[in-house]
């Protein structure tokens, strides 16, 4: 039997917003500087709009309904960041109206997320 979160993620992929479609065209197939992104990826009880596992980055797009759910978005962010991810958010209007800026900010976030990623310990030279 398929996990409930996976069923939800699949349904969200089928009903994605126009802004999600626009951003996915820019992120899919390693189109953004070779980084691999997944869309509608379950992380714990939540489903992230876009995630780059290598950089541990989650990109969320907010529609109009997010203004009314600031508390649950904060809870979601705390959980996702506790799993070692760095989360950034954009309004759907930004994705549609300023796509170049959104991609620039995602690149900046990839740099930040990469710098935050755990690194192997330094070799000791005795």
C-alpha cells in the first residue's frame, strides 16, 4: 500500500499552480546550475513544494491562503529545518512577475545551504 504522504504528493503534482509549473520548468532536469530538484517531496508529515537533497534546500511557494496560516507555516519551517534543511519562501506573484530574481535568490540560498551542510572532519596529521 502506498504511504498517505506519497498519495498526497502525487495529487499535488497533478494539481500544481501556474507558479509551480513555471518554477518547475526552471528547476527540473538539473537546469539550474546542475542542481537536482524534486517537486512535491514528503519530508516527515509535510510535503515540500521543491527540494534539493544535495544542498538540503527546500523552496516553498505561497499563494493567497498562506497569509491566513502563518502559525502552521512557522511550525512547518521549524520541523523542516530540524531535519537539516534550509527553507526559503516566495509568493506566487514573485515567481510569475520576477522569475529572474527568484532564480537568483534560489542560487543564493543554494550557496548558503551548501555552506551550512555538515562537512567531513578534517584529517589529522600527527
